[in-house]
């Protein structure tokens, strides 16, 4: 028998280098956590305001956007257009159907001091950041927010 077993696939030097790299990685992670060096965080933002909107399907395939408190129609999403909003709504409606919530229940739009606009589904807890989907999607959702505020205020 031989005095020591040699593994020809993973030489000893490679094993030591791999262990060193793993230990170095964990060490750098620990250093970063303790000192905040290398961390990027978003500044704390507060809500500027919120509006509640519902999306009501029409027989012709369009979707009406309605402000909750005034019940005023603030926008129409024509079938085939507005791909972001319609696609987003289909996904949310599927999730709501799974838990037995009506697809027409209202969503909360919140505008934040850092410029973000979020749409929260209180039924599922999902939060969608409109700005994450590009400027066109953010502009569309900001339009819904502004129109909902105006409808609620009677303008």
C-alpha cells in the first residue's frame, strides 16, 4: 500500500487555492457587512400621496381605469394597446383568481418622494414599481395617478 493517497483529478494546490478563495470571499463579505464599504442602499423615501384605482373590463375588450372614491372613469386601455398595463393586469388577475379575489377590486398607487411610483395589490401583497419597467410605463402609471387625484378632488 502506498503511504498517501493522491487524487489526480484535484491536485493539492488546486484544493488549497479553492479553499483560500472561498475564505477570502467570506472575509470580504464580513468586512463589507461590518463597515458598510461596498454597500449600496437606497435613501429612505416617504409617500407623497396615494390613489386607489380599479380596472374594469368592457365587453369590447377595452379596460376602463376607474378612481375608487369618485367612481369616475379616468382612462381607457384599448385592447391591443397599452401592453404594459394590460399585461400587468392579466398577471395580477390570475393571482387574484387563485385566492378568490375579484379582479376588479382596487389597487393602491403610491407616489414616493424619491420619484418612484408603486402599485400595490392589497389582496395579494404584490408591489409593482412602475419605474422599473421603463419611462413609458412609468409615465402611463403617473398619468393614472394624476387623473385619479384630480377625480377624487372633483377636478
